[in-house]
């Protein structure tokens, strides 16, 4: 029986990776996912060095992650990933974070699209000609996911957080890096609110690209059972990003 493909790499959680409670930040989780996703794509022959000369880029459109427990500073984490067979235009990828004992820390899944940077058009999955998708690993780490996050009205609401996009937000695709939006969404909460809570799940949808000089306003809607929705609007009142965050109370509080 042919062994299922899994790419894995080890990372030690550093000071710059954690929040004020010395736990791995959401944006750091997304950054590690980006690292292994890019390395895996390179290993399989459709990574950055393959798509860049063609003027293409992979861009993440959705991420959903579930947290089994907080990941502390100094912990050695193994991040595993594998791509799943794509649909017409959507590329899926799965992730597992485990500690040195093999215990699960984070399970996550993401959806990507391939974009022509010259025309800004989304390309079909068959554009990647060197892959046999029938041999891809089909294992899923999360149950059925409802990817659409419901929008809410921001009329008469005061923004929780506002910023103007500058050059430090950019990545090599000349867009705001996906990890930055996680920090923006988490900035809708005060330290006093987060001091006794941990994130149980985090889901984010990227709806529009943002460029240097744009001002974004972030709002939040409090749902029931520790669930919140945040969304960022641009100067045209268009929603550029949404996140659904579920918290649980810390055991030691």
C-alpha cells in the first residue's frame, strides 16, 4: 500500500511568536502554516519557484483552526501538512500541530486559489500541469466546515481598531500578508478580556485585497456561547476580511 504524503517540519516557539500570556499567537500559527505549505508545495513541484516565473501566485482564501490547548513559549512543535485533491479553482490543504510526545495541539485546514498577478484572475486547478491529483492524500483533520461567515451591520458601531496599510504589511506578492489580518481581528479585543480566555477555534475569510494607503476599520459582533465575529471594512465600506472566534475560559482562572 502506497504511503500517504505528509510534509513535516519542526519549530520551537520563540519569544516573538507568543502573546502577552506566553502562548502561541493566532498570527504565528498562520505563519507556521504558511511556512510548511510553501515548503510542501516546493517539494511537490508547484511552489513559489514554479509559479513565480509564470506570473502566478497562490493566495489563501480561508483558514479554519481548532486549538486543543494553548502552545507555550519554548515548546517544540512539529507541523504536518498535505494538499488534498483540488476542485475546479480551489486548492485545499490540511495541517496538524503536535508536540514532542505526539500529542495534538492544533488542527487546521485552509483553502487557496491560484491567481494570475497580471490580470488578477483566478486560474483553474488544471493550470498546474505537473500533478497527479488522484494520488493526493484525502485525509481531513476537521469535520464538515461551513466556510461562509455571516456578515453584520456596522452602522452606528464604533470601530474597535483602525489602521492605515503601510509597506511593512506587504509580502512578496505585493499584498497584505494573510497573517497580518489575524492580528487585526484579535485587536478587536482588550487585554483585560483576553486575560482569562483562550481561543478554542479561529476561522478567517479573506474577501478583498488591500493596498498601501488604504484605511481599514475593524468591528466585532458578540454572539452567544463565547463566539464573536469580527470584520474589517475599507474606505468604500466593503468587507475585506471576516473572522469567527470562539473562546473558552482558562482552567486556572
